[in-house]
C-alpha cells in the first residue's frame, strides 16, 4: 500500500516514466543496482518504481540524519561506513545470498549535474559477490528543488523524471588479476559502465536544431548562451530568432538538403548562419579560409557547392579579395550584408514569432542520420577531402564528451578555434549551445597576446587549443590571465612536454590531451580530471569500439581503426565529386581507419606512436618520423621541429629534420640518442634550419609544405 501510494504521488507530480523494465527481469537474482545520484528523491523513485522490494546501501553518516532515518524506516537498508574497509563485506555477503541491493557509486548527490567521482568499492563488491550489475539512469530529478544544483541550473517544481534501466552487465575481470590491481580495475570498469549509461541514455535521436530547442526549454529561453568580440551577449531566444530570420532568407534561394559553403570566422554571425541553415534543412559546408585559393576551390568542387556565404567585412579584414574573385568564377558569392539589407519588418516579425513558437516553425526537418555539416580534412599530407557528418554524429560526440567531463551550465568556453576546425565546431560550438554552457567566440587563435586577455576578461573556465596555440599563449600571457580556467583541452597535434610543463609551472593548470579526427566528429579519447595519464591521449570515450591491426615492421602497437555513433557518414572525394563514400575497412562497414599507429595499455590509455604514412624504412628498419620529432623536442624543447623523409639510394630512405633551432647539430642529437638508449636510426641524416615551421589554420604542422621544402633544398 505504501509503495502504491508513493508511486501514485510521484507519478502525479513528475509524470515518471520507466524505460527498460524487461532488463530488470533479465538480471537474475543476485543483482547490484547502480544508479546515478541526482537528488534526495532518488531512493524514493527507485523504491516506488522498481518491481521488487530492494535493499539500499546507505552511508552511515548520512543515515544519522533525522529525515533520512524517517525514510529508512520504510525500506530495507544496510549501513555502510566508507572509512571502514570491512564494511563492504556485509554487502558482499548479503548479495551472495542471491538478493538484490541498490547503491549509488558516486557516494553523494551531484553538485555539477554530471557524474561525480565513482568509488572503487561498489565495483569490488560486484566482483567479490559475483553479482550482476544493473545500471539505472535517473534523469530529471536534478532539476527539482530537491537537488543540489540551485544556482547552477534552472530548477522547476515538477519536471518530467525518467528512470531508464539498461541491460544487465558483468565486470568479467580475469582471474589472474589480484589484490589492489583487481580493486582498481573493478572500479574503473564500473566507472566506464556508469559513463556508458550516461551517454546511452542522453544520446536520443534528434537533429542539431532540435537539440538547441531542447536545451532552451531546459535552461530557459532567456538563458545567456553566446557572445563574441562585439560584446553583445545573446540568449537562446535571440539565437533562435536570428537563426530563423537568416535561415528563411537563405532558404528562399536554395533547396532542402543542398550543401552551402560558409566562409566566415568564429563570430556570432557564423553561428546564426550555421543554425539558420539547420533550421531549414540546409547543409553548411565549412570552408577553410587559410587553405588558399587552390584549397578552397578544390573543396567547392569536391562538395559540388553552388553558393558560398561570406561577409564583406571579413573579406576585407582577412585580405581575401583575390580568393573571393577566384572563387566567384566557380560559385555564386553571397554576402551576409546583402541578405541583411534585403530584410524588411515582415521578415523580422516572422522570425520573432517563430522564436516564440519554435517547434511549430521548425520546418523542413531532416532526420537525425541526415547530413548536418561538411568539414574538410586539413590536407596536411595530401589533397583535402570532404567529411560529411550527420546530426547524430555531432550530437553523439558532444554527449560522449559530456559523459566523461563534468561540465556545467555555469562554465564559460573560450572558443578561439575556427569553425571549419572539427574541434572548434563540435566541442567549441555545438557542445555548449546544446548543453547550456556559455561560449565566447574569438575569431583567431593566432592572436597570442589577445586570447589570454580575453580569457581573463570573460572569466573563461574552459579553453580548447592545439599545442602550437597553447605554446603561443604561454609565451605572452600574464600568470594570472587564466585564473578562472578549470579545463584546458589540447588536440589536433601532439602535446609537447615543454608546453605541458610551462602551463603547469606558470599557470598551475594541467592540460588534458585528447585525440580524434575530423572523420570522428572529432573526439575519440581524452584525458579528464578523473582519468589522467601524462604522455597518453587518454581513454576512449563511451560508445566507441576500437581495434589494432598488425603493421609489418612495427613491433609495438598496431594500426588503429574505430567504430561508433560519432563516425562520419562518409567522404566526398576529388575523383568522385558529390558522391558519398561510406567508411569501411577489412573489419566491415562503419569502421574508420585512422591511419595512426597506436598502443593501448591495460588500463585503457591510448598512446600514439605515429602516422602509418609517417614511417620511413631506413636500412630495412621502420622508423617513426614522430619519434624523430620527439627526440629533437627533448633535446631542444624551446624550438619547433618537423621530420620528413626523402629517397636514399643506399639506405632506402633518409630522414630530414626541419627545425627552428639556429645552432642545431646532428652530433648533439646523436649524443642525446645514445644517452637515452634510443636507436641511432632515429637521428636524422640532414638538419634543415627554418625560421618558422609551416602550420595549417587548424594548428597542425603542414607536412605537405615541409616535404616540398625538404625536396627543394635537396634538389638545390
């Protein structure tokens, strides 16, 4: 009777939905239910809506509170003292009697809105009792006044609450792993299970524009969401209204599903253009304005673009007049200023009304698996290719990141990465706008003096960058410029030890290195505050499968291929313009070959050993060009280095190191290699001193130009 009464009240107040009850029945008898901890309602929700009478494992300190004692008088519970290692044995014995118990592995109610630290104890309990784990996601209760998120999210008295029961799971730890190592692995596998739960239950099928509307509903249409150097903050209502106004103007001169070029910097105007196209089912193709005339023309041909949207102000500021003139011979150039001038009050009124009733106005809806954007590979080692990403790809990657990193709606992202950069578009734009974080757009990551000042001025808490950009900021920033920063994420190129050291010593900030590719939306792995290993690029995000295939001549690691919901729809290639070529490897369709040689340790941390293309065969041995660069970086950490290979009649290939060190000597590198016990095959045969290394707009080393430079010098 009590359970029925409680269930009726909760269902009346919160319209509680329970999903996946069949998984509860599949779990068997010896079951440990693990749930995220969102509010003081969590135990009542599980007690009322789970089919059987469950026993709750409760912290003894919490159990002493009078109102908790009152609630515990109505249920079965086991008091657990987290400071007493023998306390867990009680729960182990209880489960071994083929019973069911509930535990919150975080040990406390979340104060971030994301998963908190996952204790190893519950994983050890499941392992020692040989119990089945049954993950349960509680969603919605964090928005009630019974949560601990007051001041962080918009609280409501009666939000919809959903309980999602996922399929039962086992830890399956090898028998030979024992002692502390077994406890640690049990805890890490439970943590992975909880992160997977958060991702799976968050990643429901929807489009980018639907995700924006959902976030506006959760956080409020008046919630400030974005700002740029014009210093005019906009909220969700402003963003949606301007997207409708601009999107309708674009829709009048294009067709649903048409790919449209976007040649704009990182500003709010670009965001309005991007989401305006999304609102009317058009596909923005983000052109790299640093690629030069040939690169942009090739991109337009590959994606079969008929129209390119840009801005006169941007063209003048970027001195792109010659580029635009060349492009105009192949595509129609449309200036945002001209679109704006053609707008009349009826158009603006229609946009404002659409923002009031956005779901009714959202027309021409694509499907989640339809193309959402086209990005272009950097061309660091060849001609650029068009990468077609779906709505589901981009949103899945954002949810994968959010499942690992405890972001909050009070975070402020400083996004200086260009929006043609996969990380700048996905993590720097789509992630904050679809999750309620504020984002400040700065148009160039190369302004090494100004970007740190902007971080200080806007109180940024999250910064994205590449090693090149972060190293530049460190040289010019005041030690207090990054006082408010919580997270700095580095990707796109290898993070150098010197950059890591300078940020730690000068700013007291630990850089979280990650890894990904444009083809994977882009993130595959990342270090996080809870999973960090210096020298690695972190652990795989939830929902991603990987395999390492052997490479002849390479003893350590293998060629990395991945599969997951964030892997692209396919390529647009120069020899087949406009034709979508889905990813596929020998493992089957849907697998993407990263082209990287990597290794994964027993704890799941990925280490990159080099590009498969960036190995040279010297005297019959495979030598990683990345390893050569690492050797030079350890010898001369203050300078920049890039290694390429040239044909050699005697040894097959020879290594050429481009370096900015004026006094570079091969002898010094040889001595360093001997001291470290490194093979002397990694010592380049030739050193080529340059003033600056060639760098792409994405922050990566431009190896195509570096190769051409080495070939030119060799010919001379």
